[in-house]
C-alpha cells in the first residue's frame, strides 16, 4: 500500500512515498523497518505505542491502534509534529 513519509523521516527512505505491505498497522510498520532499517523506532516506542510527536492516518482518519486491519488499497500518512519556539 501507499505510505506518505514526512520530511523528517525521509533520511531513511529518500522518497516522499513508498510502498509497504501488512495486514495490520503493526505489520506495515514492520515492513517499513525491513525496507528502511531504524525507521520504526523513530515512530514507535519500546511499549509498542505510537510516539507522542507522531500521527498516523489511514485513509484520512487518525489512528493509534497498532492492530488496525489494513487493506492493500489503503493509504497511510505519517505526520511528525515539529516543536520549538
């Protein structure tokens, strides 16, 4: 499925959009990490939860559910919040 990668994580992928597979969000992120080692840790913490500065959208709807069932036609968008003053 099509995954949109935010600018701060493109150092891993070198591209804005990538293809990844998985029947759940957890599997999809695992496939991304297989293709682009280290990227999953930037999004998911040691408790297997989405980090506070990361937002993941599936077909435009935000989700925090790592077990969310995905279809091959879904579009996943990863957004990384920026902070500073």
